[in-house]
C-alpha cells in the first residue's frame, strides 16, 4: 500500500513512524487520499494512473506544513501489477518533495 511505501521511505531516512494504535504521538502527521484507475491494455501491458493528495501538519499546533498533489503511472502484466507499480511510484515521487521539508 501507499502508506507502507511512504512509511518505509521515512523509516529508511531515519524518521520515527507510528500508526494510529501507537501510544507515542507523532510530532508531524501525514494524512492523504489515493485514487487510481487502470486503463485499457497497451499490447500485453496494463497501465494504471494513481493520484495522491496529502496534508502534512504539526500535531500539537495544527500548523499545516505542506499540501501536495502527485500523479504517477505504472505499467505491468496484469492490472494488479500495474496498480501496485503506480502506487509505489506515486509514493516515491511525493516522498522526494516532502523528505526535505520534514528534515527542517
């Protein structure tokens, strides 16, 4: 999932990552919504487009640090593979922009 991909990227970058069941409350919350659509096949490959909108905010103050939007596509043999590729790509593309912001 996109949450897992983004969480993995953040963890590899050295940020603590918690979920809603954690006793530890995060300093920054990343909330988002994901949509995707698999288009018709192109040859033997399926193409999926994914859109991710996120809000990054400070938990204690509610100050919004970022609002961002990313669209990406993925291809694969079969719609499930294409969808997964698009989800990973949209998370990776967005992470490139938010990691520097979070490091401040």
